[in-house]
């Protein structure tokens, strides 16, 4: 690590895991925080940053899926259908992302991802300000499939579970916030599982750091789920926009 095994650095990574977990189930974007922390606070190479981060999302995705099943969102047939489509696409897109990680400059990708986050935030804000009188609960498979493959590829590259991009994109397509969060959790399990296998095979996982970040991240998932059900949908959407806009400059400038 950049500062050695210093307690303040380890503590900060744990805090980022906790906050990231809250963001995963409360607003969607949040799983990128452990990736950012591993990048900024350690000397891990890009593959190890992504591999260590994505390992933690196996458990967070499983827990997120369980709690959103308990609260009923994943029992809804339309939401379950979207979740299954996204999960299936993750099997195709994630391995491509893992491979791309080995050849793409992190700085270049950071700039591109920062731009994507800013554009998604603008799209969610615009759709919230100009909401149609009749909303469609879920987009058709012809929209969900390419979206799922693209998100899985990006997630495989940077080591996130999927909700960071899937949730705001689904919300922009008029899917309710809680249903978007629920579908993205199921997708996250597959992205993280397939991505973990790829990075483990290449030896790009720091297991002690994965545990350090992942345990508080799990606690954050439960807290975020409670927050998501306590706040109104519009507040969650604006919180998502703020989160995306806050993350975009960092990724663009420090990729």
C-alpha cells in the first residue's frame, strides 16, 4: 500500500466500503467508492484494483437481492423479468470487460466513465423535470439486453457490480427507483461472480483488502435498503443525480 499498512488508511478503506454499501442499495451509484478508495489509497495495479473491488460485490449483490426480495420488489413479475435479462447479459458482457481491463489505460477509461456518469445524471434530472403523464413500468427486452451487456462490460473493467450505471439508466427509462434498485442487485450477483472468476484466474485479487472493504460494505447494504424505503422516490432520484455528479469529476481527473 502507498502508506504501508497504516491504520488510518485501512480505516478509511473500511469507511468507503460502508458508504459504498449504503449507496448500492439506497441510490445505486455507490459501489464505485471501494474502487476509488483502492485506487487512491493503495499501490495496486489496475487489474488488482478492479479484481479486489469486484470480489466484494458477490456478497453485496446476494444480500441486496435477498432484501429486495423480502420487501417485494423482486417478486413483481415485470421487475423479476428485467432482473433475469440483466443477469443473463452479465454472463456475456463481464468477461469482455475483464479482458479489456488488461489493455485499456485507466486514465482514458476514467475520463470516459466520468463523462458517462455526468451524462446519466443529466438524463435522470431531465426526465424527472419532464416526466411523462403515463410511465412505462419496464422497458422491453430490446432495450434491456444491450443496456445489460454494456453495463456488464463497464463493470467488469472497473470492478463494480452494476447498480452504479444500471439504476440511473433504468430510472431514466421510467422504471420506478425501488424496482430499478432491485433488478440491479440481481444483475450485480452475476457480474461480480463472473468478474471474480476472471480476476482470480489472473491472480489479481488482494484478499485481505477485499475482506477489509467487503465486511463494512455488507453492513452498508442493509442500511441503504432501509434508507431507500424511508425516502420518497423523487428524493432518491435527486440523491442519485448528486452522487453521479460528485463522482464524475474524480473519475475524469484521476483515472
